[in-house]
C-alpha cells in the first residue's frame, strides 16, 4: 500500500504533463504538490506521535496506580512485622527483669507465634501485580524476596524462644535468658532495607514532565 500512492501520483503527473496546455507552469505545480505532500506528512507524523505519547503516558499512570495500591497493602504488612518484633523484644525484656518465671509470658509468646506464622503465610503469598513493566516487576520481586527472608528469620526466632520458654522444660531463669539471648543473636533477621528498590520503581514510573509522590 505504501508504494501505491507514489505510483498513482507519478502517473497523474505524467498525464498532467502530457495534456497540460502551458507546460511552463508545470514545475511550479509540482513544487506546490511537494510542499503540500511534505506538510501533510509532517502534520500526520506529529499527530501520530502525539497519540503514541498519550498512550504511553496513560500506560505509565496505570502502572503508577498498580504500584501505589500494592505498596499501600505492603506497608500494612511491614507495620504488622514491626508490631510482632516490638512485642517480642518487650516479652524477652520482661523475662530479663523478672525475679521469677512468669507463665503469662509464655502464653503471650504462644499468641505472638500464632500472629507471626499468620503474617509469614501472608508474606509468602505476595505476588508482583500484572501490568508492571519488566524492570519494575524485577525490582518488586526483589522486595518480596527480601521481605520473605525477613519474616522467615523473625518467625523462626519467635518460635525457638517460645519453645525454650516452655514451662514443662524450664529449669532456671538465668539459663533461659542466656538461651534466649543466644537465639536472638543467632537467628534474628537482618534489617529490611527496600528504599533503593522503591525509589528505583518510582523513578521508572515518572511521566515525562511530571513526577510521582514519594
């Protein structure tokens, strides 16, 4: 199809040249046709480019919304992980300060383990939302993997300490606190640092001439 119009135009010019009464105006006529042709092509190209730009911007905005929705839910998970960890440290501090073993602390550790296991299952069910571009999807997959490693270590620490605090096997408060300290040092998760990935995703999803809230 792209070759049809030039061929037809050439045929029309040949016919025009053959039958034109005064051929001295023919070059001017051809020049005018060329100007009209290139002007039309330029305008059509700009319109097509504008449509492409609008489609690209709309796609980026859709991806922005996908990530924003996902990240809002993810922040709730992070808050739950923080609450679990703060409660864990509060309980082991209570044991350190206690003069006698308190059975209620063990019961609280049982409840904490239940919450931690539930959050662990939830974190391991996280998925990259469909619709993100490849780079953002890979970055989000890294965030999910880091968070899964974190919750695994956190839950393992809580479970081991809960088992150590079982009153059926408890013998000595000082020995228990020493064991808890060893478990905490050995099994506690490293810090969960995802700021670089989040910033990279947001930078990737910036609409030209606009920005995205951090």
